[in-house]
């Protein structure tokens, strides 16, 4: 009942036999309103179903309290495993430890936590590598000069800091490129739109925008269009279908594909192996390289995966 109350969908049976047959995988992610999180949840569910598991799919909406309730529900249902895109690098440690102690292994996707040894796997995109290839393409598009702003993600999400550092590692090497502002938009499109409107009033002649995810980049694109600004180089991160569509029109220049589907599938495969053998056969920390997307190769990519 908690899974349903917290906005999740549940396609597994609620009978006592299903609760006790140790064949349930609980999939918990941020809001599926973001196509990235929907893609990873859908991929995890599809893979788990193909391996013979029932599934429950729910969203914590980046609320640590809701996440704790969902993890408690998975524990009470004696889930075989939890696939989790967590609600905070620090706030998630306690609930994950609780699940592990209860005999329910947790497999993290997309976001790491600030501790090792309690989750069975932490499978993430290589955020540093992805940020660096985006930043280098951003430099090329801006011809190594000009003023730009950076939009960053949630401070509680380690990915936000890693990506921002990856951008800076590259951009700081070009003295004629000047970051005039860095502001968080918390991964949110509407917030990015509002922040970008304000920044454009303060810095009306900016040449570029680099954002920690595509959702914020799309908010920036919308603000630029509203202000009738053209020729501004916009870079994102995720490889979302909406961003790819904007790259094809020229409104965005580049993004990096995060292989959401692949990471989720690997987590389920490793969960299945752990259930059967007690081992994953892989190190806890695992990174998957990102791929650069520009107008020249945009047709090769679909829903957070290569076609």
C-alpha cells in the first residue's frame, strides 16, 4: 500500500505467496516525468520481467522520506532486490544500510552515495568523462572565446558536482572563455527558464550556456527563444530525445548520452546473479562511458541509447 500511496505503480501480485516466493524486484527512481528516469525504470522492469521476476515500480520524487517509506515497503515484501536511483548521496545511506541488514540487496543506478560497502553495486555513467567531452565540444563551438553561464544540478546529488568539475577542468584551460555566472537550477526545466531569464537581463551578451543536464539546457533554450536571442551555444548532458530534437534544429549544440537503459539492465542482471550465487562478479563501483551527440550524429540515438 505504501508503494501505491507514494505515487508508484505496482504490477506484482499482493498475495502472500508472491510476497514469500523471493521473486520480486523493487525499482525506485526519481519522478518519471523526467524521461531519463522513466527510461531507466522501464528498462529495469523489462529486464527483470524477462528474467522471471515480478516488479514494483515507484518514484521517491527526490524526497528522502518517501524513499525511506518505499525501501521499508520493499523490505516488508521480502523483495529479492532493490534497484535504486537514490534521493541523496548522504540521505540514502541509512535506508540502504537498513535494507542490506534485512537481507534485501540494493543496486544503485545513475547516482552514487557517499559510502561504499553497503550497496552491492553503484552503476553510474562516467560523469567526469561525459562532462569533459561536452565541454571540449562547447569550446570548439564557441571558437575558444566568449562569455558563458553554467547551470548546475542539485547540490545533494554527487553527479552535479562531478559534472561541474568536469566542465571546469576543460574550460579553465581557455583564458578567453569567461564564466560570468554559475547558478543551480536543481535539474529542473522551469527553474532553469526562470534563472536564465534573470541571467539574460544581467548578461545580455552571453555567448554560451553549459548545463549539468538536458532538462536545464532545454529551460535555457526556451528562455533564449523568449528573449529572441540567437547564436548562443547551448550544451547539455543526458542525451534525452527532447535535447536531440533541439540539436537537430540547431537550438542546442551538443549533449552527452548517459546510457540509462544499459545501466539499469546491468543492475538487474547483477541483482539476478547475486540472488542466485551470492555474488555479482563485478566491483561495487562501475562507470559506463558517455557518448557525445551533435548534429552530425544525432540520428544515431534514440531513447537514452544508440539505435
